[in-house]
C-alpha cells in the first residue's frame, strides 16, 4: 500500500469532496497521481505548464479539471459512449483527468502543439486510457466530429471558441467553457444564434479562486 503523503492526501481528500469516490477511488487516485508524475517529468524538458509545485498541480490541474465532471453529468445527462472534445487541451487538461474518472466517455484531445499532443498520447498509453484519442491540429481545420460536448479550459474568448468549433458540435450538442470569473463582456459578444444556458459556480477543493462553467447551445427555432 502506498505511503500517505500530503500531496496524496490532498488528492484523495479533493476527490472525496468532489464526490469521485466509491469502488473506483483507488484506481482513479493512482491513475491521477501517475498522470501528474508524468506531467512533472515531461515538463522539465518540454515546458508544458508553468505550474511545477506538486500540490498546485493537484489543485490547479487535476481537481480543477475534475470539478466539471459532475456538472456535465447533471446538465447534459451524459451517458456511456458520449463523444467529448477537449479543444486546446494543452497538457491534457481537462481531458486526461476526465477520461480517468469517466471511462464510458469517448474523449478526443485536440491541440495544435505537437510537443503537447506527444505528451498526451504518451500519458494516455502509459495509463491505459483506451477512451482517449489525440489529434494535432487547429480547431478550425480538424475534420473530426460531430461531438456531443465540446469543452475548453481557457482556450480563447467565448466567441472564438464557439465560432472555431461550431462545425465539430452536433446540432443539439453543447459547449462547456471553463472560466475564472464570469466573462460578462465575452457573453455579450456571442454570435446571435448562440445562448448561454447556465453559469455554474464551481468549488475546487484547495483552490481559493473563482471558477465557473458556462454551458452554451445554439438557440432552438
């Protein structure tokens, strides 16, 4: 059995707060710790993230990403086999943590930086994440889809986000944008036929900062 450490305890406690517990807790925690260890290792060479402190990687990367899992479950009634695109995935965030806790989702992680997608592909392979596909391309030139949900984590402005990924979303699909504070100006600049259905305040364990999830859809009718 692994020896408990403050970092491991912070991850386990954060998972419990987020409700990601039960029969799969041990597997989930172990895979997340392995992912963060890989990220730290690759980061020393490829500069994948500005965050290097292990405790901050837990809060700012792993738990921040996982804070949207339950809201997406509730808002979209995502079922097994749902197709989710993580656009501008960077080092695999939020896609890799989501793939770990939601093995029934089929996630495609998209980024235009080949060094970052090489890391994502290696991490997915080492973690045995068969529900992850990786693509190196700009969003507007990617030929995949359609997806049930397109998610972004600080990818771009809301207008750019929906404009550049519209062709990748199912007609009745949803965009899920992860933001810090509520971006009122960006909301006012959305295309006329796109509406914000919900603004959900997220509580990320151990992170003393504003986090919100904005759910967007094409207007019906």
